[in-house]
């Protein structure tokens, strides 16, 4: 086995260990909003309510209600122009 290949594999192993260490010391922030405008708390909250409601599901659109009102206002403003 060539020496450069061994060095490359060692480098990959070290980077992977750094990744595991950082994942361990920096936990996931479920309060942070993702690109879709939802948080991890919303998803875990609906899962808990599913069990409490007997299996009924709540969609993300139902949880994020205020966004729909702004969309309605925008369409009304366009109609008025």
C-alpha cells in the first residue's frame, strides 16, 4: 500500500473524528428556524399532539397561520391596484 494513500486515509479518519467530537459538544438547536420557516419544536410538538389527539395530524400550514394572512393581504393589495 503506497504511503500517500495511507496518509490520505489517516487524514480522512482525523477529520471524521473531529466531526464526531463537534457533533457531541454542539447539540442540535431545535429552536432554530430552517429555510422552510419551521423549527424542530414544531415537528416534535405535532408528534406529541398526534398521540394525544388519537392519531390526527396537524400540517405545517395549520401551525404557521400568520403567514397566510399576509399572503391574503398581498393579493388584496394587488387587486386594488
